C-alpha cells in the first residue's frame, strides 16, 4: 500500500466519530425525527466498521459487505416503522416531541 492510502485505524476513527455523534444525537434530542437520525448514524458507524474489517482481513470473504447489506435493509425497515409510529403519535398529540408522548391512549 502507498503512504497516502488510509489504513484500518483511519476507518475505525471515522466509525467511532459517527457512533459518538449518533449517540449524542439520540441522548440530546427530544424530537422523534432527530432521534431516528441518531439511530441511523449509529447503524452507519457499524457499517463502516464491518466493511473496514472485511477490507483489511488477510483472507476476505465479503462477509463485511453482506452484513452491511443486512444492516441497510434493517435500517430501511426500522425507518419505515418508526416514521409510521411518529405519524401516529403526531396525529394523537399534535407534536413529535417525545417528552409529550408519554401516555398511552386512555
């Protein structure tokens, strides 16, 4: 490899930064859509790590890419279900603030 090519530590740092930003977003946001974006950042951090470890494995078998595809499909399904829940909460409470949606339907 050349000197300018990024190595495994570079990808792990990017994954750690994405994970930290996603965790910070999930913890600090009260908006449901903001929380969903944080979860997506966390899943993308896992994807970066899967692909990086597979790329720098001495005997690659494309398992990192396959796991990443499963995570992408899982993220798409999670986003669809979560947005449907957010829409239902908005129709009942007229807000997407998660602190306001703390009671079940009476």
